[in-house]
C-alpha cells in the first residue's frame, strides 16, 4: 500500500483550501489579462516571482535551509539565492551590460545550495539580494523602449522578449521544486 503521509508527519495526505499557501480570496498574485505582449510577459513573470515568495513565506531559517532528499542539496533558501543570482545575471549583466560580480562569489558550482545554511542573517541577505535584483529588473523592463532591446548572452545577442520568456520558464520550473520542498516541510500545497 502506498504511503499517503506528508513528509511533515501531519497524517494522511489531504487537499483542501486550508492546506493551500493562501486562500484564493487573499492571493496577492494578480491574474490580470494583459493588453499587449509586454504586459502579458511582465505579469506572468511577476506572478511567478510572487509564487516563489509565497512558498518561502512564514518559514524560519532552519525550514528554509532544509534539504529535499539525498543526494540533492536543494532547499527553498537555495532556490531563493539561485533566483537572486539569475535575476542579476539576466538583467544586470545580459541586458544592461553591467560588469558586476556574483552576489555570493565562490568556486563551488552548487554555491547557492551548498551555502544555504540555517542562519537568519544569511536568510536576510538572500531576501535583500533577491528583492534588490527583482527591483532592478522591473525598472529595466519598464524603461526599455520595446521588447527588441538586445543584450549579450555570451557570444549571442538576446532580445528582452527572449529573456522574459526564459525567466518565466525558469521560475515556473523552480516553483515546481518549491511546491515539493514546502509540502515536505509543513504539508502546505499551492498553485
């Protein structure tokens, strides 16, 4: 017989609004239809950013740093750090052409996950970095004359349109990971 318990030891697995991250009437994410391509892309990216934020909300440093299952080092804190660094890369380096260092410089290939330890100061740094980078990205996109603005991604030119679609896809994929991580921590599920 399959195991129907949650990783949090909360008993039999069940789904209901009480187990969701947020009740539908209190959901801060807005599913507003866009009037044009830019507003659709910006709205979808905002939705996915807010989803990651919701999935990390209300957790302490130990819970945010809790690993998924061996041998994975994935954690919600690691995902947040990864998202901050990707935002910095996509919008500051690729699109704005800024020569900026990594937020957490290290030679470790999995630095964003291996360095995600249960330290409240580290959690605060991660939230600050992520919000700063999202703010820069939002200002950059708002100021761009159109979606054909080009940046350099290695030896290839990439449009703002391509980058927004890429960012949406990466957040969507990682929000799937965040769903499983959060459910394992406290049984909460969400969309």
